[in-house]
């Protein structure tokens, strides 16, 4: 029974990591209605920035982490300025296609700038797990879970309670209308990309702490996708619940069903849950229902 | 200088140039060139090891051209094609490769090449030679794709039997496999060993096969199960990221179960990804090829020759050894084909026939591979199979065992 509870806790914490990466999807979507297919690649870029400042420049973690977050923010800003700002007012489809191109471009850039070698990622969180009696909780996931909840609370407050956050929501509704009301569409979207890149870098630190860094790490973007769609692409608070549900379901499947069937059902379960919920409720658990008057 | 002197000098130079030019076509006529298509992955999942592997392959072709090739007037011309380790990419490139190069052999890299070309090569009558161990799904008679090593499952079964003997006692060795469903090859590696364990319960007690992602989020829970089951060896023949995640999972559980890796995710690659070889102290790599350790072996001596005289820049490690061994058995087969058919008019079909006609001795591959006797029954030699075992001792890779017998693994 103790191990069962332990598996639930670990699953919930892995789910929270997915929620953090999914937050990047949601922040960008809320500001621009653009689904960023290159979210996993932003995680890699963030990871390589952390690796570079820590392992290459030899900076201490206290210096390299804030510096990496600033650099990641600048990368997000640059991406928006170079590739997306000119598409404001164009169809959302065009912007989404740009993110698909971005996915390929960022992979190529990583190879070009850092080379293909598998690198050891710095140990950001202690490797020693937390022992609660016979239960064992990985420290990176535990601290990552706390960071995710704090980030979700902060961002929910920002989007729902501050003028800047509400402006971003207005931008997502309609670029032209928001612009005519004096809201800086460019500024809002740029800010969303900065935020998305920073969240991805935090996700990379939790995900890769003490492990290895390659461009395979971008797969976490796809792992976070069911969480984002399950929660509904507009809800930051909903990501926490969706992440926990998907993480726990995945953990229990991996630990109890996979050994019986001799396969990897655990990696498919998040998508099954996502499809099931989308069939019942296409906007996701907490997505906005839009009523259009014609 | 007067006009006449200039004119005379010009005439002399022209005559000399003509003489040189006249001698050149004769040399060109005497030299026969055959083409080899090298399938490579410089930007896909194996991009990290590809430059080193390619360096090993190309240095051997250069060595052969400068030594044996020069003697008999044959040049092996080669060209790399970027496949991104993607079967679709290989399939789309192949018609172009064939028309551009008309190769007598293809130098393959991995599973996607096999998947894409298994049906086409028999029609085109061009053999493909791999560097890796073989795959169960490609274990068919009358193949046109060949591996110098048995299947990954043969290699892991050989290692486990050796480990059980080292341990002593009567009971079977408790083993867990970490695999991934991301690639058919990864699943195949696990399935073969699963079958062997089923049929040999006195040798191997397979406690669990764990399937995970190629970059796992966390394996602490899975490793806890493995530790609780009393596992004595962990087989990971997939990639370095899974080795790293498993090692971290074991460390979190305060356990140190020996991990066996293969050549493509071996000790140097996984040690590098973990931040140091010392983290893999007591772990193993096992495969049917020379171990790239510090010891002075014939393989090491040949590597030094390639570095000193033939421009090899790759370091001495398992990946370089893979490239070198692959190219060595290819040039040996081509040599046999030339011996049997003469220098002129060699075809892919003749090269394949030469593979079955005569064994490739371990001397011909400078100790990189055991003596290989291919038959039409399988894409790899079915007899005389051996594996070598390397480990990390005091932070250095050392040879733990050589010529370990590979058991008879049934086709799955």
C-alpha cells in the first residue's frame, strides 16, 4: 500500500512537470491564439542556455540560473520579433505554421551552435531523494512541483487580476479590435513569448537536472500536450489538476499495468485520456466556451 | 630573354606537358574504381557519434586504397549520404544513390537502413554491410544485408551467461531489461532476450522488461521495483539517455546494480553523458567486437597505424572501433571478390557471393572482429560467435573478458 501511495505521489509530481511545460503553451495561446508547436524546442534551447552558462562559462548556479532565465527571455523576445510580429492581423493558421517551421529551425540551430554530443546537464536539484519512511520522492520533482504551483498561482493572478494580463486576453480575442482600443498587440504577444521561453527553461532545469541533454529532450513538449488540451488551452489553474490526473494515471499504468502486458501503455495513457475528454468536452476541462452571435 | 629563347622554352614546356598528359590516361586506364555508398546520420539521433564512426570507416578505405588497392590498381571511391536515421529518408534517397554512384556495396548504419532497403537490395543486387549487431526481425535467409555481429540478444545472452559463471552458484541470474518502444530495433533487442530467458529458466530469471521513453522523465520508481526484485544485472542496449536516467534512479534508491550497455551506447558515451566515466565503475559493455581499452592489442596497433599514416583523427573508443571494424570486413570481402573474379567488372552480386565463399579471418580484420563465416541462412555468422566484455576500473575502461561464447539463441 505504501508503494502504491508513493507511485501516486511520484506520478502527481511528474504530472506537475508536464503542467509547467504546458504553461508555456497556454501563456502563448492566451495572448495570441497561436498553438506553439515548437514548445519542446524552447525547452531544449533553455536547457542548452543553462548548460552553457553553468558548464561552459563555469558560473555558479546562483548566477547562471537568473542569467539563463534572462537569456531565455531574450530568445523568446527575438523569436517573436523576427518571425511573428509581421504576422499580426494575419490568420492564426499562418502563425501556427510559423511555429512548425520554428520547430525545425530551432533543432537545426541547436545542432549548429552546440553540436550533436550528449552532454551532462548540471545538477540543479539535489540527487538524493526525500525519504518519508519507506517512501521515496525525487527531489527535483518535489521542488519542481512546488515551483509549478507557485507559477500557476502567480500567472492566474496576473492574467485575471492585472490590467496587463487582461490586455493580453483581449489581444487573444481579436488583434484588430484590441489594437483599435489602444492595446499594444505587439507588446502583449512579445511578452507572452518571453514568458513562454522562461517557463520552458524552468521546465528544462527540473526535467534534466543531473541527467543528460540532447535534442531528444524536446519530446517533453509532446508529453505536455495532453495536459494542455485536457485542461483547456486558456486555463492556467486547470493545468495543475489536469497534470496531476494525467501524471497519476500514467504512473499507475507504468507501475502496475505495463509489467503485466509487457509494453509501454504508460506512454499512451495521457493521449487516451486527452482524446476521451475532448470527445466529451471539446474545449477541455476548463477551456473557454465561446458563443458567437452572427 | 630573346623571343627565340622564349619560344624554345615554351616548346620544351609544351612537350613536357604533353608527355605527362600522355602518361596520365594510361595510369587512369590501369586503375579501376568501385563506388561505395555510406549511409550516415550527422543530424539525427546518432549525430553525436557519427563524425567519429565516419572517421573510422573512411580511414580504413583510405588505408586500403593506399596499400592493397595501389598494389592491384583498384580504388574504392566512397560518398556519405545523410539519412537522419530515418527509414523514409533512406527510401527516398536510394534511387538517387543508385543512379549517381552505381555502388558495389552499401555501408549501412542502423535499423532504418535495414527497414528501408531490405526489399530493394535483392532486386538491385547490391549488398549492404552494417556495423552493428543484427536484428531479429531481419533474421531471414538469403539476405542482402549483413552484420558482422550476432543479434543484440545473442550478445546480451552471452554476457549474462559469462556473468552468471563469474558469480558462481547454481541459481539463475536475476535480470531486468530497460527498453523503449520508440524504435522497432529497441523492442527487438528485448524480445530476443525474453525468449532466451523463457527457454533457459536455469540460466536467466527475467524479473521485468521496462519500456520507457528515449529521454525518460524519471525512473526512480521503476528502479525501485528492480532493486526490490533482487536484480543482479540490468541490460540497456538502447541509448545513453536511458542509461543516465537508470543510473540516477539506482543512485536515488541507494543501489548499484551492474548495467550492461552495447557498443552504440557504451561506457565512453554513457560516462560522458553522466559527467564522468568514474560514475560507471563496475558497469559493463559487451559486444562481438574488439573492446577499445587501453591495453596493447592488435586492434589498437592497427588503429595507431591509421592515425599515424592514414589521417585518422577520431579518438580510440568503441565508436571508432565500430567504424573501423565495419570498413575492415567490407574491404576484406571486396578483396575476396577481386581474388575470385579479377580486378575488372566487379558487381554487387559478386561481392555477396564472395562473402559466403570464404571466411573473413580475424587476422584480416586486425583482431577487431572474430573470424566470420557467413552462410545464406542468416544475415550474420551463425557459428563461432563470441562477445568481448569491457568494464570501468579505477575510472578507466579495461578488458574484462574476451572470446566469451555466445549461446544458441532461437529465432524469434
